[in-house]
C-alpha cells in the first residue's frame, strides 16, 4: 500500500535568469509587471532544466519524509518521459503509473526568474486522463494541475476514493478553476484538504474580498474538511470549520520561488500523516517552503521529517496565531 499517490502533469521546467529586464511596479506587488525589450535578443542565464509539476514535486517531497509514494501521470513519447522515470526512481518514487502516450508531447514550462520572483510560461497538453485499473491501494490521493481532458479522471476519483476510504488532497490548476465545471465542485465535496492561493480562493468562491475568514468559510461550505490558503510572502492560513490559524513565512534566504506552494503542501500533508493537527501542519509547510525557495527548482530544498523538526526546534518563537 502507498501512503500517497499524486496525480497530475509531469513536465520539464527550464529555469532562466533575466538580467537585462526592467521591473515597472506600482505600490503593491500584485500590480507589478515584468518588462523586457520587445524584438531584442536578450542574453539570459539558463540555470537548469528539471522534471517538475505539482504531482512529482509532492511525491518527491513526501518520499524524502519517509513515505511510500507514486505518481499517476500522462506523458508524451519523448525525452521528458525517460528523464522523469530516472529522476523519480532516484527519489524512490514509484513510476509504474507514468503512462507514455504515443504521438503526444509531454507538458513543459519556462520559468523566468528576476530578483527572486518567478514568471511562469507553461503549456498543458490535452490528454485522456484516467485512473489505472485496479486503483492501487493508498491512504491518500493528491490531485493537482492538469491540462484539458481531466473531467473523466475527476469523476473516477470521486467514486473510487470513497469506495476505498482514501483521503483526497486537492490543488486544482488554472484550467480547472477557470472552467468551473461541476466535476471540480463534486470533487471538492469529497476533499479532505483543499490547497489554493489567495487569488485562486477568490476565483473559486467568486469573492473579491481579502478577508480570509470569509473566503475560507465560503470554500469550507463547498465540502473540504480543511481549507489551506497561501498568500506568498504574507504567509498562509488553515481553516477546519471551527478555527482559523495564520502562519507567517519561515525565515530564510530566497533565491527562486518555483515550487514554494508545492513544498508547503508537502510539509502540511506530511505533518497530518505524522499525526499533527492543522495548526502544526502550517508550521511544517512553512519550513518546507522556506527551504525550497533557497534553491533553483522545486525539489532540491525538500526536507526530511527530522530536518523539519530540527529547524522548528531551533526557532521556538516561530508560532501560528489563531485569528
């Protein structure tokens, strides 16, 4: 039996550092624009190309925490597929459910890094997503970003997870949130933990408010037993229907932000699977995210349980706050 099976796109991320760029910014960060000279040939530093995607990122992180994980993903018959196999095997993540589809491409992204902030250019390939038969036994399933064609898989997860008493963690992608199909809301009704950032929470709840308690309550009423809302450098929140807790970011250097949200989810779920409550899970998530942004790429900074606990023990003043 697996502790966690993650489902979603597995892709190749290429990380590019922009030097000759100008940042034109208003007073608030969400209004910033990254500007580069149109029509120019700009010299960039390509730092790395790595296997990425929320599904492999979370599976890798939980594997480093000593849990048995696997990834279910559709990929093209290309070099990215073999690189994914090799990378995940190194991380002790099961790859038997990586499905190679002939005459299709794997998803990919280009990550533009400027002054520690990322701008993501991403492509999701349409696939006929489906669950393997029989569904492998697992305590948890984590549903993440996918391209077009996800609807049937969402429907399958609702039925099979309930029948097999599996906890669902859900981190819907841009396509799922934008389309707002009934499949998303049906899945939310069966979800144990919903992970979204602030903007995603507003879009799903159809609320413009910045009042977190209102947003978290609106999402909680849609079915999840726990709602986790991340807000970048401003921290994160968790709501269980009774208590709303806030956790600031954990101190550390910030080099490149790709995978911070995935690392936070990894730490949070890893805490739950180690018997922690949602307030302590916030702290584990914050430590995990802070470690990942100290490196280029989404997985190099992922930590073991022992390292997470060690870093928290060294900062006893780092606490969550009940709102």
